[in-house]
C-alpha cells in the first residue's frame, strides 16, 4: 500500500471547500492506502505520490519547490492555469472582432479561490502571499466589444474573450470532461441560458472527448482535473481548466455521481505502479 500526500496552501485549512480529491481519498483509504492532507510548505511528510491541490491559479514559488521532494506529483506541471495560457479567443480593445464578447477573470473560477484565501488570511491576521485580483460570480456577455465597460480593458486580471456558444433551438450546451490518470468521464449539459451553472441544467448526456481537447490536456500537463468546453461550428473551444474540481456534498447520494468517483479513483494506480 502507498502513502498519498495531498498538498494544499496553508490557508486552505480555514476555507474547507468540498474538493473532489477528498471524495477520492475516501476510496483510496478503503483500498488500504494512507492519505495525508498537508497544509503549507513546512514539515511536509514523505510520500509515494503527492497531489497538487493548492487552489490558486498560479502556484507560488515556495510550493513549486516543495514538489521536488516527491517521486511522483499529480498535476506537478500545472503551475499556471490562467486563461491567458490557453485561450485562443482573447479580444483586445482595438480588435476587429465584431461579434459578442464575454468578460472574465484571468484567474480560475472567477478569482474566487484567491479571494477566499486572502479573506482567510485577513481574518486570522496572517501574512498573505496571494496577489490581489478581481473576483466575480458571473461573466457578463456583451453584443460587441464596443459595449464593454472601459474598466474591463484596463483592470489587471480581467480578460475579454469572444463569446462562442454551443447552441441550437433547444438552448445552450456545455461539455465537461473530468479525468484522473487513465480514467475519465465526459458529459454534455443543456440549459436555457448562455452562462450555464448547475442550477440551470435541464438534461445531460455522455459524449466522447475530441482529440482537440485531449491535446490541450497534454499541452497543459494535466493529470487530474476538469475541462469545460463547447463545440462552436466546426471547432472545439476550451473555456476553462481546473486542477482542484469540487464535489458538493449534495452529490453524495447521486448514484451516477458516486459511480463516476469510483471510476476516477482508480486513476491513482497509474502513479503508483
């Protein structure tokens, strides 16, 4: 049996979010593996494999140095997952793009993980190594770049992107690919609104993952995570990448969701051989 070390930022202990890796860890423990969650960079325990679960878009240098202590690191190459790293559809103020646009944070998940950790540091009176940046719960859509508020072009950490939805007369669609090692699941969700969130979902169906999106996983160095993407016309557009996906407690009674977790948990074997 192996020792698996989940590495997190020192401040994540105060935030207590329902990361998917915790649900996977429950399954690994049942199998006999020892799983430890370590916060911060001091006194990190030895292990056969580490999982980078630092919930920041860009991994700080101190945590990057920590990874060298382990023989195998899941997501050890995913040190920067900002949208500027992978988006091919960013729009500049002087761009000749005349279609609709969407305003996002360059940071993952609307910049909310960074905001949560900064707040935790402030409440505890602790020093904080997380740079200040914008945070939002939604991404506004505009008919054209001319309608974008002026501060969106000048605020650090904000990006403007072509809005390229997947839609038909039944609504809008989002494709989600979740993977761990050689195990995976892929689903297409339908909603009636363009910004698709869990409360908007009307139906879902399993789908294959196109090679264009698989190539992005290789390019970005992902071992474990969640990719959101769409098909717009004849091309597939990668919208978001996440190395620290969540698994809300409300899904613990969903047979399909827990079955997917069982499948993903077996992906750890690729790093323990």
